[in-house]
């Protein structure tokens, strides 16, 4: 087996695990029928987005080379989305 092919298979496997975990996280309040959990989840997502933006500002100001990295890497969290 080619090592490059094996590495690609591992990356795809773990990306699939992350995707399934994300789907389970987002759908669990709906599946359980819990309105409180659904409201908490809806509040949680913008809070995390704000935190990530703030962290990127801090990294841009304090870490040499991060601004160039941001220009080079278009999607840093979810490929083709954000």
C-alpha cells in the first residue's frame, strides 16, 4: 500500500468522523424534542463564531506571519464554508 494513499484515507476517515459528530451535535436537540437545548444550541453557535473572530484578530496583531497565512488560507474552520 502506498503511504500517500494511506494518509489520504486517514484524512478522509477523520473528516467523516468530524462531519458526523457535527451533524449529531446540531441535530440532537431536535431529535430529543428539547426546546431548551435547541435555544442553547442556537445561542452557542454565534458565541463561538464571535470568539473565533476575536482570536483571529489577536493572532493577527500578536503573531508574526499570521496575516500572510490568512491571505493564503481562505477557509480555516470548515472547508468551502468558513
